[in-house]
């Protein structure tokens, strides 16, 4: 029985060694090759100072090398930290410093762009370059390892004293303070989800799972580890295909994808622009989606055009992995409200707490709390924030148990399923990414010419929410939309840059003196309605 994530690979390499483990546009690895290379990388990391509990950053685009890096870090007893290669370098550098990343797996070009932004002194003590550049590593006091040299290292895994409660990975998400925060997930928490998902969706060696999500997005956990557990093949979806749905539809069919998992907005674009009538997808047996609300009209149409797979709505913040799920069997004619988020996964419990801190009655709304072995260990370096989210479960008084407050408002229906009603705080989802609007406001307020700023979410059927920024600049100064976009792009990821930027003489206020956000959203929606009319 596996109690560490990397043990899934070790076991599968023994039983399905010759099978394709991971396939990209340009290369592939069998399970034996993935197991051997990741073991050799683990030896290289250990030889260069990486110890149990250290963090290894993976600063790569999705590739077979990134899979090797992931399992190599785990086999070394470390936790892997995926770094978004599309994020501004200052954001990546912040994560490197904040998480104390000791080793970095990357390319020469990415390292050259990042080196100048790293904190001084840098915590990085080892850099593994996948492109075998002969250039000198531009980070002081840092050993470098070349990818070609891994093949000369031992193929027997190094001793690993990690236990299931140790960290497996840290995923950084948007933070309300203006800096991203790291969600700490243990082997036990991840395996609780992976074991459930593998069984529930019947993942088998014959399956070909898509990997659409980047490694720094928690949807990738299912893709990677459920496929490895079963001895299935993981097919890396080229990132550019999301921009060209016609190519994505062809890719799904040509690659004989059997299990698809992505955010709903990708499936919406596939429906609207993928020319699905030309495809049959005969191998596709399950379509899983998570990360945001799937507009009901688009889900119904997708199920009409591609009727044979099973459809599942998976719900859960990064802090809980997936905690509820719902199989969509039929959508009644005329239904416009979003589909249910379902019931808790096996070995996970969820309950609703009302505004008075008591268990809500059936049919009453309240905040969803989650308990079980799937919960995060907390936020990296943020004990106070962790204590506000992971709290003592007062409804379980006989022992010390933690529950996670999701911040999501839900209602339990008579059939036991939960209905998602909205967020308690200022967090939204756009294109599947979880975004704190306060983080964007914080960045805007750092601009020397901006006096006031308010960031709101405008509901959008295709991507979930459009981010709108309303800005008041200093008298006598001028700002353009392009200048604001460029300023944001240097400080936050592309998916957080506002899609709508407006300038006002002053922000509308409520009676308490706060920015009237509902008015800002309403004005946008009224304008869009007028355009459609």
C-alpha cells in the first residue's frame, strides 16, 4: 500500500514498466524511464544538499522533464513547488524566497530572467538545468546539475524516511495581502483524494488522461497521480490549444483521450468554437470539470452534442483537494440555475454552519465547512491566516479535530446534495483560477498616479467572471488602459490583469463611505445588456 505519492510510481514501474507514462507533443517516457530518471534526479538533489522536508521549485512549462522533476523531488523526501512560467518574475522570485526553495529545476533562459529578481541572499543552493546549457549559472553560491549527467547516477532510490503526514507539495494561490500564499498539502491529504478519484472514475491502465491544467493549478493533482496509480497514460495538452478550440477538439480525438479534466471555461470555448459536429470522440468516457461554475446552458448543449461520456462536477478549494462531486445525469428543460456541487467524497465530511455559528437546518444557507484527512496543513509561513481557516471543530468535542472553513455559501437540499450560492469574501473564479480581488487592488494602489481603485467581478458565461478595475488618477496626470495593463502585467499573472479598465473622477460610495461595488458591477451589466439589445 502506498503512503507516499512517489510510491505510486515505484509500484507501477514494476507492473507496467513498458507502458507509456507521459506523452507530450515532442517526446514521451515509459514508466520504467520515468521511474529511473526521477530516481537519478533524487540522487542529484540529495548530493547537492536537498534534505527531507526541503522545497524543490519546478520552473518549467509542462513537459516530460517537469514530470521527472516532480517525482524526483518527492523521491528525495522534499516537497515540490510548481512555479508558473507565465507569471511575472518578481512574483516567482517572491515565492522562491517565501518558501525557501533550496533547489530549482529550470532552463538556462528562465534562470537568466529570474536571477536578478531573486532575494539576496538567495535560498537556492542547487539548480538543475534541463537544457544542458554550458553557460555559467547566474546565481551565487549555487551548484548546478546538467540533465545529461543524471543518467550516470544510481537507479536505486535513495533512502527516504518521509511519512504520510509530511509535505508533498506547496501550491501558491492568490492572496488578499497582495502576495500569493502557499497551500501546504501532505502525502496523506493528496492520496486521500487520489485513491478516491481513481476508484470513483475507474481509472485503468488502458486509459489516456488529459493534462490540461498547469502544475501550479490543483487540477493537475488528479491528472498526474491518478494516471500513475493506475498505470494509465498521461497526455500533456499543448498550452496553445486552449486558444484554438478547433485544434483542441482534434487533439482529444487523435490522442484517444478517455478521461478529460479541466475548468468549465475550456469546455465552453470548445463547445462554442471547436466545431464539435465534425468529431465523435469515440474513446472519451468521462468528462470532469471543476474550478468554477459551468453555465447551465453551455453544459446542457455540450451534453447534447457529446452525449456518450459521463459528466461530473467536482468541487473543492485547493485547501481541501476535491471534497464534493456530482454526476450530471440530466438537466431539466428550462433550468438556468447552476447544477449542484453534489455530496461529499468518500472519507470526507462536509456540513453547513449558519451566521450564528450553529449547524444549519436542511434548506438553510450557510458557510460550508469540511473535515477529513484531505485537508491542507496550513498556509506556508502564515500561522495566523492558517488558524483562521483551519479551526477547531466545535461540533466534534471529544478530541482535537480541525475543520476547514471554505468561505463558500451553500445550501443542503432535501436529496442531500449541496447548492453553491456564492462567496463570503472577495474571492472569485475566472477561467478556473482562484483570484483575490484585493490582491489586484493592492497592486493598483502601488501605482504613483492612482488615487483610488476598486476591482470587481462581472459575471460572464464563457469564462466565469471578467475582472473590472475602476480607477481614479491624480489631478493633472493621465493614464491609459495600456499603461495600466502593462503595470499590472509586471506584477501579477496574466489571468489576474483586469479585462475591463475604466477611469472615473471619483468612485461611487455607500452610506458607510465604502466603494459601492454593486453599483460598479451593475453599471457594467446594464451596459452589456444595452449592447445586446
